[in-house]
C-alpha cells in the first residue's frame, strides 16, 4: 500500500494507509510500557510490561522530534546495569500502532 500525500499550504499531510511500515518491533532485550508520570528534563516514570516501573529518559535523537506524553505507549530499552530501575525510551507508538500491537497480542498492558 502506498502513502497518499496531500499538500496543505506549506505542510505535507500523509495518510497512514499501512501503519506497519514505520513501526519498530521489540526485540528480546526491549520491553513495551506506558508512560505514567513526566518528571521533566526528558525523564519519566514508565510502567513496563514485565511488571517493573522504571525511570526512563528520552534518548537524544528523539528529544526534539517526538514529544512523549503521559499515557503514551513506548518501547523501553533497559540499561545494562540497574536494569530493573532505569532505561531509555527508544520509540513512541502512535494510537493506530498501539491498537495494531494489542490486536496482535504483543501489548498486554492495563
């Protein structure tokens, strides 16, 4: 399926016909989670799918490009040390992508 592009003024509006195209799937080291509280300075509390609540930071590449808010579904990469307490947010899922993940059975959060 192809993207349908419509120009409105100077902005380019894209229609999401295939949501799986830009989705990042979790590997064996990453875990899905829901942002519970924003602490500021790109740090937030995330309730992860493995039952842990981690203090995660938004990695530098995502800081200005994607805004992460409370209630968003994110992909968390736990740190090598303190893996039960801290991690990095490496991807934020849109609402359509989160619905697709839950339909496939990969997202089992509250």
